[in-house]
């Protein structure tokens, strides 16, 4: 069995690691740009609503690309999903222009034709100051609280065991 402080350390590490993966996949805009030979990487808003984080891929294009197999941190799956959209000539926003054609034209496949998709900043900015940064701090605080709780419980158990051992060693007092 793991000692309480090792268990707490392991739990903290897992929490912090999972919080770091809550953000957007930072290289996906560059993968989209290189795979489709775009002039510039699309903004995170192509797939994400608000600060990029887990659960924010809710744009029409984002939902379509996920339904074609794109998953976080898997560049190969993203490329396959982009190829599927191109082959299907999928139009996520229903404006009559396929998503891949809109991206290549510099338009937003989530909205009206002519909407520019040139990024003003990268996903890493939103990730460093947004939900993932907060999640990392929250994970660390939760891990610290868990470690403190486990340590206190272990000390109480040790004191209880020691007190029980002392009680067993004392001779029983008889009442006569």
C-alpha cells in the first residue's frame, strides 16, 4: 500500500497534469494552415467558443471536425478529418460554400462569407492566462489540500495505534 504522502504526491501530479491538458491543442492552428496550404493559421475561434479549453469546441466547424475523428493532441487524426471534410465538401454553416474552400479563401466556415480568419493572437495566449492556467492553480491547490488531509489522517492513525499498544501493555486493574 502506498504511504499517504506518496499517494498525495501522486494525486497532485495527476491533477496538475490533467489541468494542463484542459487547454486547446496549441499546434492545431499551424497544422490546419500547413495541411491546407493557408497563408496564415486560423484563430482558435475556428473551433473554440471563448477561451480555448476542454468543452469549448462548440462552433459549427469545430463540431464537424470532431465528428470526423479529430481529437485533442492527435495531429494525424486532425489531418484525416480535414481530408474527410474536403472529400465530402462539407458546409458546416450552411452558406453553400464548403468549409475547406472557405478556409482557403480566408473566410470563416462558421459564419458569413467574407469573415476574415487571420489570427490576432495564438492559442497559447488564451491557454496561459485563461481556463487552463486557472485549472492548473486549482489542481495544485486541491492537491495540496489532499496531501494535507492524508498526512493528518496518517498521523491520527499512528497516534491511535500507539495508544492502543500502550493500553495492551498495561496490566489490567481488577476491582475487588
